[in-house]
């Protein structure tokens, strides 16, 4: 494992190390935060349940107090006391008392909006009642219910009847109600009747908007029950699923382990308030927290991976650039590392390599130039061995004999050949100009036309001011020869060759274009030649002679190398186009003002590249 890690590239090591560090730290932090958040959820849930239980218990206490207060308001009323003290009353008096007590009960309903019905049932069967919407019911039948008889017989003066279906049509339609009952006593503490107040079951306790929101969103349930497990209030009451006992009261059963329950008794009563919280909601919250934590960890890891990749790239990119330059150096291309060099240790290393590469390239160029100079010396020695005057006199004698024999073509060919020899042999140490090169090309083309009885033409469009610019010997002729050899469509299709030249504005560079109307090169050959010429233009060529891949290829390469070696950067040779309409080649030289070929100034070497 350690060996495998040690064999990894630096970029992958950096990325892996950065990612592991970030993943471990982020994961530990996320786990700690998630654990604290889950504990906080549990604690907040317990606090919420406790608060809701306390609020519900307080609401139940307030409800009981308000009911007892209303009862006392009825008991202290003189009309009620008079009605209880009279054993017999006339019909008119009874109607009068009925009206007065009904008015009192109606006033109680207005004082307490939660009341839907109020009534008084006397022992003798006399009843007084009123409803919130004017409803009336059979209170006599109510008095016969089992719970009413049980309350009448019990020693307790005040009782709360659990949730049951009211026989009263309240303003919201038939529904569950709870009843507050206050017993009435006459002389000698004898039972005289009862006061009955009916309240909508769902309005007994007011939980507030925040509690209702928790109830709706998280399934919280608040239940108030008595000692017999009969429900007085249920925030999640459902008539279809509610359990009932034999008297029709709604019963409550404590939920199982799937719920958390917080219970609180109501003081001085047998009523207990329960707040029930489903554990599924807690699990959902915890699951959401886990998902959020996992998504956060994943996002942080991805961000860390991106940062690690950028960091490793900035760290390893200079090494990769330097390695690429070394690879090119192995292939004989001693080029400096391209791009901006940073001011760090890698930048120092790259600058050292650039200085070394430039020095090696310079030394190799010097060796190649010396080799060229050696070959020029050999050529000069060969030329000195040949007596130019003897050769020119011999050619002139041949020309005269041809004229005497009436063969003017042979005479002209001999004359042209003499002019070409004169240009290459006598002017070795003299200044060779664009004009001399054009004369040489014209002589060569005329000689070829005579040889092959062709009618190829040459058009020169070069300004007079460029005619005396120095140029290498035999610069245009190989390109014209390529046009004749590879561009001619056939002996009956004469070739039109055009040579144009112009000076680049505000520069010492001069651009020449040699074009023809021949058949052009095939695309693969054109791409191969263009790539090679571009490599030479960028200085990527070996000092060794090129392999013989074709005369056209080698001729163009030799000219391109000569331009690079004589003029350096800025000089080039390239194929502009080559198709069925012809070929155009562009070359660029510099106006050196008379510097001989092969003379390149040595650059001044400094400590900085």
C-alpha cells in the first residue's frame, strides 16, 4: 500500500492528502453538529410538550373558574332565589319568572361566547333555558339521563360532564360538547335542582396560534381527561374513530411507544392534561437533518476536491511544462519553456533551464553554421579549381559553332547556361541581390522552355526599390523548379509563374510570393509540408540533413533552414495555398543592408533569460 502511494504522481498525492484532511475534518465537525442538533431537537420537543401541557392545564383551570363564576352569577340573582323559595306560583308569575331567568341566562351566554346553551332544571320539573341562537331543548329528558341522576345524587355541588354528543342544535351544527353542572339547594340544604352550561368541546382550551401551528405541522395532540379516562378536550377529535363507553362519553387510551407523552394534572381536580408528540415526526426531523448534513458534507468535499485540484495544478503545472521542454530537448528541439514564469522556486528552475536551452541552441547553431561555412569553403575550393574563363570560352565556342551550323536553339541554350554559370561562379564573393536572382530565374526558365519546347511564362511584380536588396543565392530558382516539376498539368498546358514582392510597413522585412496556375498538391502532402515548414519556422529542426522524402519536400526545407540560419526570427517560408487552381508560396527575408549569408551576431548572454 505504501509503495503504491509512493508511486503516485505528485498531483494525485496532493489531491488525495488535501481531500482526506478536508473530508475527515468536515465529517467530524458535521457529526458533532448533527449530534448536538438532534439533542437540541429532543430537548426542544420536550420543552414544547411541557409548555403545551402547562398551557392546556392553565386553560382548563380558567375554564373551570369561568364556569363557577357564571354559576355564582346565577345563584346570587334575586329572581332565581325567589323561584327556588316559592313552592307554588301562579301561571302569570311563572311566565314572568321564566322571562326574567331566560333573560339572565341569555346575558350569561353573551358574557361567555363559548357557551352554546344554558338552562336551569328544578327538582319539581320546572325548566328555564336559552341558546346562543335561540335554540330550545327538552331539559326534562336531560334530567333523566344517567349522568344527570348521578350528579343529583352525588355529594359534590359542582361537576363537569365529559365530552358527549349534545342534543342541542348549536350555531355550528350538532357536535360534541361538555357540560358544567352546578347543583342548587333549597331550605335545609335539600337538593332543589341544577344549573346546566353547555360549551363547545373544541373551545374549552385555547392553545394559541403557535401551538396550533405545531399541532398542524408536527401532529401534536392535546387531550384532557378525568379520572375515569373520559375525554373533556381533544385537539384531534375525530367522531368516526373516537372510542366511547356505555354512556356515550368519549374515552381516552394512552398511546403506545410510537408517541412521546407529557402529562400535567389540573390543580384541585381529577382532570389530567396530556400532550402527545409522534416519534415519527422526530424521526422525520432527524432524517432531514441527516440528509442536510450529508449534502453539506458532500458539497464541502466537492469544493475541497476542486480546491485541491486547483492547488495541485498550480503546483505541478510548472513541473509539467519543464518536463515537456525536456522531452522536446531529447528530440533535438532546444526551446525555452513557454508562458509566464512565476517568481518562486519553480520559476527559478524554469529560468535556469531556459538559459541552458538557449545556450545549447546557440552552440548547436554555431556548429551548424561552421559546417555550412566548411561546405562553402569546399565549394570555393572547387570553384578555384575550375577556370571560369576556360569554361566561359568553351561555352562561347560551342555557341558560335551552333550559330554557324544554323542551330539557334542550341546557341541560345549555351548562352543561357553560361549566364547561369557566371552568376554562380564569378559572383561568389560579390553582393547577390534580388535583381541577380530574378535574372538567374529568367535564364533558368528560358533554358527549360528550350529544352522541353514549352511556353511557360514568368511575371515579376517587384518594386524597383527592392531590386538591390541583398538575398541568398539560388532563392527563387528551387521554387520555380518545383512549379515546373510538380505543378505542370502536361506539356500542352503552359505554366504561368508570378513573383511579387513588397516591404512590410515600418519594418525591415520583405515578403515575396511565388505562385503558379498548376495542378497543386494533394491535401495530405500539403499538410505534411506545412507542418514541417512551421516547425522549422519555430526553430525546431535538426542540424542533420533531412531524409530524402522527395525533392520538393527537401528543397522547401533547405530554403526554410537557410532563411532561419541567415535571418533568424521573423524569416520564414510557408505554403499559402495549393489546390486545383494552383500553388502560392510565401517567403520572408530581412533587409540586412549587405550582411553575408551565415553571419549571425552572437547574442549577449546575461543572467536573465
